[in-house]
C-alpha cells in the first residue's frame, strides 16, 4: 500500500473516530440532563417503529435517546419506473423522499398500503439500487407537485355526489400537462350533453379549448398547453346524485419545454400505427373542438385511417357543423366502415374534430386505427 493510500485511510479512521466520540458525548449529556426513564417510557418506545424487531433489541436507554434522522447519501434521478409487485408506474425516489411526499411503493394492487406498512416485502429498487419506485396518488383537495402523480377517485368505485378537485403546481420549465386516463368512468352523456357528471380542466392557454368530458374514456389522453398561462390550474370532477359507480385514475405528467407536441394538439400520437376514437365513444359529445395530431417520422408523409365506426354529422348533404376535417376536406355521415387519408403538405399531420350543441340527432362518434404511409 503506498503512502498516499495509507494517509487517506488514516484520515478516514480519524474522521469516524471523532464522529463516534461526538455521538457518545451528546448521548451522555442527554442522559444526564433528561428525566429518569420510567416503565411507561419503555412501553412507548417499542411501538414507535411498528414492530421493527432489530431496533427493539437495543437497550432501552438507546431506544429513548438515539433517534437519528435518515440521511440520503446517494442521489437518485426522478425517472419513470414500474413497481414489479403492483405493476403500477411510478417515479424513482429515495425511500425517505417517497415517504416525505406521502408516496406509495412496493404495494400489491389489491392491498395498497401507505408508506412502509408492508415490511415483509423487499422494496422494488431503482436508481442503481439506491431508490424505490414511488407512486403518489392525489385525491380531492390535494395539490400535485410531482410529475407522474395519479389523481384518483377517493374510493374505487366511487358513488358520492359532489365536487372533487386537485390543484396542479407545474414544475419550472413546464410547457404542457399531459393527462393519461388509465381509468375514466363517469356517468355518460344525455343526447351528447354531460348533464350529470363532468370532468373539467382549468388554467389552459386562453387560445386553447379543452372539452368537458363524461362517460367512458379509459385509454384516452390529453395535452394541456400552459406555456402562456399563469394559472391557477385545476382538475375538477363533479358527480351528481344519480346512482352510478364512478372510477377514475388519471396520470398527471408535467412536460418540459422543448420536444413537446405542437400547441393546440389536444391528442398526440408519435407512433406510426395506433388507434383513435372520440371521447365518450360510443356517444358523441357536443361542443367538441380539438385536434388529433400525429408525430413527424422521417420518410412518412401521409396517414390512412380505417374507421370501424364513423357516425358524425349530416348523413346527407354538406358537413357544416359536426365533422372530422383533414386539411380542407371535411368528413361526416353514418358508416360502419370508412377510410380517409390525410397528408402533411401544409404542416403537421392532424385531424380536426368538431361538434356543436344543436342536438339534431344522437351520434356515436368514431373509432378506428391509423397507419402512417411513406412519401
């Protein structure tokens, strides 16, 4: 061993020795200045840590006075991860940070328990083994500060009438909020109107129209533009007293500026193939005005959409109010199978969805698959 290595080891040993000496001195002073330990004290300390036997084996005097805070030595990047036991998506954090933010980790999906009550399970690790896959669930009245948080119904299912809302506190440098409806089941519309239950987004850019939703929307998503808005930002679910078992689980992701989907694209599909459908399908909602956009992929210029169901607007005559537009061409009617094509000669490939509130007839909306095509 060279002189440098020996010197380094000596310094480390000296540092550890000084630290241990300070700990013993501090503990001794605490013992001298404290009240006598009683039987009640010994009974109380055994319940502080929910049955951690390894701590209970310490002498009573140390259980009373040695309560050191957990120190995060390793830095863990907050990247997406998946909990192997529950199958839920989460964000990698240190165990202490997860507990501090009220997070969940390593909990079976059918027996979720907060923090570390399931001590028999080994935490699902990430971050090189120094972090845990942490999932935070927000319910009525909470403020969502961490990207990747789930806004969930207070119970599943949920049958209470009233207003359930969460506030959004986007991180610095955030330009959009992505909402992924993993579960979304509210009472459906009546003749296209959400008259009983509603889901409303508050705080988007003033030039962006976010439709009011109800019905079944599991698997759908939204991008909310907020780069020109100062807020406040809210997600609001209003439920009526009509008997129905609601359920929602919405993932909230704060999307940083740069590399975002274009503005005014309520829905965005970067893959070359996928599926699209109208909100609340198979009932078309009134007062819809939004764009479904498709990502630019080099070598692809057109997109073909095969609708297995298309029921929107006038069955005969011009498409004046309810339609899907690809560029300047509008499509409407009632078809069981229908194919349309769009191109990107005038910008990004997108489809514009429009509906009004005249209620001429009850429409089903649309559902189909898309495929990007080469130039």
